[in-house]
C-alpha cells in the first residue's frame, strides 16, 4: 500500500527512467518551471488524481483505491513531421500498458487525436492507473 505522494513520485520516476532518459526526450513536469526546448520534440507530463473509494472495512485497517491518470502531452515542430510524435506515443503506451509496478496498477493507455497546435504537432497519451492505500 502506498501514499499518494509516493504514487505520484513512482509514476513520474517510471516516465523519467523509461522515456526521458532511455529515449532522450526532454520532459517538463508540473512541478518544474521550465521552458520548452526550441525546435525539438518534447513532452509535458502531468499526474491527475481522481476519485477514491473504500474497498475494505475493518476495525484496525481500511483499504482505499484511487483512480488516477497521467497525461503525456507530446509536442513536435511541424517541420519535423508527425512520425516522431506517433512513435513516441506508441513507446509511452507500451511502457505503461496493463502492468503493475511498485504497487501501481497501470491500465490501458489511450491516444488522443494528433493535431496541429500553432506551429507544432500535438498528441496526448492518457495513462489510467490505480493506487491502493491502507488507512
């Protein structure tokens, strides 16, 4: 069972290890004051807590499950084309698809629409996951 802080840190660390470092993709997290890189593919990664429900009642302990999601917003300059965005989206979905790591259960990621946004291509990868906590 994990705390909400630990859950968010675990998901963020997994992204940094599997995507930011392994694929050398610049990533901006919600807790960072950083400017996007010039003329390069990059990701904004955010974690969004969701609803919590009680799973078990008990005199000494109760279990709660929270449904959260992470969103990897991928941006790439128009001049680079959309292939890099689609490839990165596929890599992100593969890393998080239907697995449990460090007490976090990742469900099936979904891809948003690939679209132009100003002078960039943009696509979101939504990663639903559950966190269980003991109180």
